[in-house]
């Protein structure tokens, strides 16, 4: 019988770890969280001012806990091996309380990777539960509960039941709403580019040169008239090489993946949603069956904002690069990564646990998606230990009749890390041989072409670009990025079409309420500062209940004002100018899960409904009828003709009124 009991979170992780520890240890799983705040009430002592959370056992965990209690009684030592982050530390603490574990024979162990050495080293360095980390998790949980349970009822009164507010999600919703407003307000501006293909008798290839300016001054082309005038002035003239500058461009190897960077790159390179990326990464971390190795974890812990790498992994990667690429490819890189950046946890970056298990070596043991993600992580890590890529650049200036054109050529001199990995958006065109003319050489025009363009509105957020924004602004933490977007989508505040995120009418209504009544909560700086305070709790420099005590009075005051005003606001049905074609009454505007619709005021006797078409006062450029605002099934707004389907005009952007 095993004297040592190891409790992890998931059964698959338990299976992998059991193989490493042998018969003296029994490894079992808690199934994640075992205790939480009650769903039926606030569960926090705000009236008494202690802000003490009232935890209860999660429904459905009774059998799991009973089994754990039996195993605990038989064990001499209990090792709590939940995930190495705030949530994991809190789960261990809750297990200790619920199972009534004796602190003398209960130990907390953490490991960043599920390998034999890492697990055994963790047991050799067992410690007590870190209450600072637990309290950081408690502070976040209580803050989120106060915001969610206190503000959500307002949304039920104002809009409809089933909606929610959230401390992080409300800020992200505002960012999406602000971007939507920016896009809708955007007015495209015309501009032109002018490109000349130049030839000379001494060269077989042409050089592509773009217009720069006139008389030594840069000029932006605004219209066709000016563009045509320049073409006329230079078309039959010589282009003389005025200046040549050669330089080297160094492109440094990327850092290994953090959670955010992995999500962004998997979205761009593999077209994975963030939920899919995290699900597959979890599988690779917890353990997959590999022929000749059994169940092993292939990557390190997947929730991290650190680029640090262990000495062992760094040395192994350097050895692999030397053996497979040569000494010239070994980069001058340290294991510490972004030492100057504030990071939440002492985790490593996301990397492969076994360097010699190349993607090709495990391909047959992985699903297609597991292989693709593992290959991305493996290549990125190896590339991070390699030398920079080196380019030779040549910039050429041409003069023709006082007009200046610029051309640039680039050649890859040393591929460095690019021999292993290139990011999805790296599409630089390089040549095998540079065209380098001499100063004073004369070129002639083979062809010259002006092209009309229009400035583009800011792009809609994608999940990847939103995670990048959240990371840069300090909103949330790696573990909260994907769940935040998932909540916005599930509440129908945001719709996803392709990769783009669009705010829905419901989302607009919720955002307006949050901005009007709770402006501080949706301020980016406020949310980022709260994350800094939570970091302070984890470091032991801030008391977690002080954060709550300072936050709650302002929330309570805002709630009092909002409840009073919301109570006075009645959303009366707005009468439309559309007549019910069944009973003759004038239909009214109502609100449903997908926004506005027209309903008959004679309900329930008359149940007639119609789509609500919001008029714009703008004439359809195709048939002259009025444009109305319509919405896709997912809630994205667009402008269409009121005569649809007879007229099929539509536009995502609001057309100009004088069109």
C-alpha cells in the first residue's frame, strides 16, 4: 500500500505522474475546484464589513471528496500538486480545509513540466501552501463576484434577464465598442501611389521604384491630377542614380512563447481559436501516449507571461542546435528572457519538455491538431536559442526632372533562426542576388503606373489582436484572456464572423450602462492598476481585504445611484410607422435576445412580428430608396436597401449622405 498520496487536478495528469513515481506513491485527481462561493447568493460579508468569503462545496463533488478522504486516511504524507498558479494554489488550500489535512504531513509541490526529474525535484523541495498566492486568488474572486452579482441585476432590469457584468469582461467590451465607433465614424481619404519599372542596358532585370517627392521634399499624392502630371513629366526622361546606401539589417530570433503569444500565433498560423489552442495545449502538457515512452507531457505549463527558460532546457537546446545546424547557428541568448518585465509567476516560457522529441518523431502519436500546435511550440523554442537572421539591404535614389523615386532591394545573407521558424506574418521578399547599380547610371522607364487608394478604417479586433491589447494594457492575466472572450460571445455581447469580433446591439446597450453608471470599472487604467495590486498581494506587500475595503464603497455608492435611476426609467414600447398587416394596429418596437424587432401591441390576441428596420435617411446608391440598418444572424450591423430582396445593395460601412 502506498504511503504517499499525490493529489493533482486532472485524471490524465495523474496517469502521467503515476508512471514516474512508482508503487510508493498513489496519484489521484480532485477534478479541479472543490469549493467556491455559492451561486444563489453574494456569499461575501459586506454588511459586517469583514468581506469574508463564504465558501461551500461545489455541487457534484461529494463522491469525489469522499473518495479523497478515504485515501487521505491511509496515507502518511499528502502532496498537493495542483497547477503552479494562483488558481492551483487556491485549490490546494481548499483541499486542505475540506479534507481537514494535518499541516505536519501535508506538503505543497509544484512543477512547470510533467517530467520525471521535475516531479521528483518538486517532491524534494516540498513547501507549505503560499497564503499570499491564495489571497491574491481570493481577492480576484471576491472582486469579480462583487461586480458580477451587484451589477448584473441592473442589466436584467434595463435590458433583459440572463445578462452579466464582469470586472475584466466589461473593460474588454468597452474596447470592442470603442473600436466599432471608431470604424463607423471613419471617413476614407483618397491617396495615390506611383510606381516606375526602370530598365538599363547593363542589367537584365528591372528595378521597381516608388515616387518619393520633388526637389528634395517628400510629397504625398492626393489625387489623379497631380499623379498624372508627374507621370507626364518623367515618362520620357532619364532616371539617374542619385544615391546608393548599403546596410545590414539584423532580425533577432523571437522569444519562446508566453500564453498570449502562443494564442496569437496559433490564430494567425493555424487558424485556431483561443479556446482550441488552450484545450490542445492542456492535452500536450498533461500527457499524451508516445510510442516507446508511454504517457508523457510534451510541453511545459501553458499559462505563463514569462519568457524565462531553465538552465537544463537551455543547454539541451544549444546542444541540439550544434548537432543539427552547427556552431554558427547558436545564438548569444540567456535563459532569463524578459528580466525587466513584470511577470505574475515564476514560470518558464512554453517550451517542449524533451528537445530530442522532434515534431517528426512524435507525429504518428499525435492527432493532426496536436501535431500542428506541438510543432509550432517546438520550432519557436529552438529558434529562440539561435542566432539572428542577417539581411543585406540596398536603398537606391533616382532623380528624373527634379522628381525623386526610391527603390530598395534585400538579400538574406544568413538565415539564422529562419532555418527553423518564421512567424505567420513574415512575408518579406528577398532575392538571391542584389541589383546594385553605380551612382550616375542612367535608367529608362519600362512602364510607370499610378494607383488610386483609400485609407482604411482601423481593423476590427480578432481574438489574437485583443489578447495582444490586453497583454499590453495589463488587463487580466494569461489564464483569463480566453475565458473573457468566451463569456462575451456566450452572452451575445459580441459576435464573431471569420476571425473578427463585432459588438452586437445587446453589447452596445450593456456597454452604455457600464459607461454611464460605473465609469471607473470600464476604465483601462483602473483595471490595470487592480492587476498590479493583486500582484502586490501575491508578493506579500498588499493586504487583500484592504483592496476590497477600498473598492466596495465606491461600487456601493454607484449602485445606489444606478438603482434609483434605473428604477425611474421605464422602457416603453416605441410606436413605429409600420401597420400590422393582420389586425391594423401600429406595431411597436420591442427588444429580444438579438436586438430590436417589431411586435403587435395586440399581443397575445395578435402575435404578428416583423424585423425592425432602423432608417438612416440616406438614399440607396443603387435604386434610390432609403437605406436601413440590418443585422446578420450573429448580430453584426450592416446597411441595406429597404427594398430588399428587389434591391440587393449592402455595405458594412455607412455610405455618405450625398451619395
